[in-house]
């Protein structure tokens, strides 16, 4: 119980942090958590490693790590608004990785789901960019 309470408090602190953006060479936006010191270790590593693996062109590993971050968020007990926003960011990051790996259908699915969850301008940018690149 004590461990669960600590995780809840730590996640609550994390979810008050803002997200930073890494500009990818292709002009897609990758989101990372800026104030990672307050994040639970497992979530921090998964979320930020997702973006780093996309940036490093390790697309299959990025997809696996992004999926782990999404799963951790789904299990979160933090504030719903922040959980939804971070889930949207993780889906968008995974979408960028999938698009770069030429898995366009899965990428578009991630982008549309991310857009439905949060109409954030960074998520919208990635969806719009993908539709332009795929001539949709």
C-alpha cells in the first residue's frame, strides 16, 4: 500500500510537469517530459526513451517502448486530464516512429487516436503533417 501511495504521489507530481518538444528532421514533433526528476523511474524512462529511439531511428524499439509508456499511463491513477494529454503525446510519438518505419496504417491510427484524446496543437501538427506526406 505504501509503495502504491508513493507511486500515486510521484505520478501526480509528474503530471503537473510540462512536455518539451524535440524537433525531428522530418518536421514531426516528438514530445518528452522536461522535469523528469519528479517522474516515477519506469514511466520517465519509457516516455522519454520512446522519443529518443524515434530520433535515433530505432523504430522497432521505439514502438515497443512507446507502447509500454501508453500501458503505464492507462494504469495511472493521476489526474485524468494530464493522463489523457500524456497518453495523446505517447501515441503521437509512437505514430511518428511507425510512420518512419513505413507502417503508415498503424501510424495514422495512432495520430487519429491521439487527436481524439487531446486536440493539442503538437498532436494536430503531426496528424496534419502525416496526411500531407501520405497525400491524404
